[in-house]
């Protein structure tokens, strides 16, 4: 069992909406510092219904339903965001600087949580993460 509830699983949101959300794509890459482009529309995966929330600032928050249940099994929010960011960036866009940033974030992940979470992403993403972890 995970030692803590990740921040993206907000107790208020879970209670009110009875859903889980996780950042993905460019949103995850930006939060990790892998992309300098600030996303104007925030994107999250959810196990609830898909919907769009329009904010007064003109921003939109997209909640896209996913049937990929494993994405909610991460113990560590950092591992989940790294996995999501690598999936959107793909291996060809991971240069030495991005790998250095990912390595810095991986060092904050407790080894027990890392060992559990490394089994969750697709195999090609897991291989990239393991390579960065070991170097």
C-alpha cells in the first residue's frame, strides 16, 4: 500500500465528484520543468465522465475519461508525471538536459515506491525511466 495520498488525488475533489484525476501530456511535462511552454488549457485524465470546465480567465480545464485503470495505481505523483511526460515527449525528444531533469526528480522518489511504480507504465516508458534511474 502507498504511504501517502498523491496531491492529484485531492480529498475534496474525490469526495465531491467521486473521481480521480492525474495530469498528463504537456501539463505533466511543464510541471516537471521538461517544457518551457506554459499550457493555457490544463489536461487531466479521470476515471469519471469527460468534461470541460471554462474558467473566467478564458482558460479551460479538460477532464478526459480513460479506461486505463493502471494510471491511477501510482503511489508517487512524481513517478506518474514522469511517465505521462515521457509518453507525450517520446524517446526521440528526450535530450541530455531533459534526462538530467528527470533524474533529479527521480532522486526524490523513495526506492520502495519507485520499485512498485516502475511496473505500471508501458514497457518502453519503464525502460527509459530505468535507464535514467541507473545512470
